[in-house]
């Protein structure tokens, strides 16, 4: 197992992970966005497969976590925490002041993880998710004191 910065060489493996985890997965083409100057990601690789990954888009001093996913066979090993820690560390290095994300309101394990890293609920997006339809909890973490 190794945590590494997400690059174009990982996109097929991350796309397979997306398909295994999400009802509306991102394509490899969409995931290319995370390999640009205004975005970044990290991936936990096990041999040639992605066990976990996460990405963040940035605009000025704001960060938006796109997804954090762990393959069902690799859950409860701390991989999502490793990815989140790497994302927040990179965000701090880039001078990001705060980071937001959306999470399914029913996803208690993810919400607990985000709270552990300092995220707080700041709002709700009604019917944000489909397959199944569900509200999103909007969470935010402040990285710098203004």
C-alpha cells in the first residue's frame, strides 16, 4: 500500500474505484480535472488497483473536496483518513483558507471522519444526491485564521 499524488497514470484505476463505490461515478475523462493546476488528488494504491482516493478543486483561497472514496474491500483501514490528511496538508501549503464538501446525510462514518478533521456542518442541499435521492450535508473546515 502506498499513498501518492494522483496523476494521469492512476485515472483508469480510480475510475474503477468510482464505479465500485458510487451510483453516479466520475469517468476517467472527468477525473482528469484533478490532474490540473487548479486541482489535485491523492490515491492509495495496492499493486495496480486504487484502494482509496480523494480530490480537491481550488479557486483562489477556497477548496472543494470532490470525492473521497474507499473500495469496499479496503474499508476500515484508515485509508480515507490518510487521503483526507494529505488533501488538507496540500491545501494548507497552497494557502487555502477553507475547504467545503458535500456528504450524504445518512453517511454517518464519513461525517464522523470529517468531524475528526475539524469539519462542521454549515448547511443542507435538499435532494442533492440521486440513486437514491437524498439530501447532502454541507460541511466546512477552516484552515487559516483570517
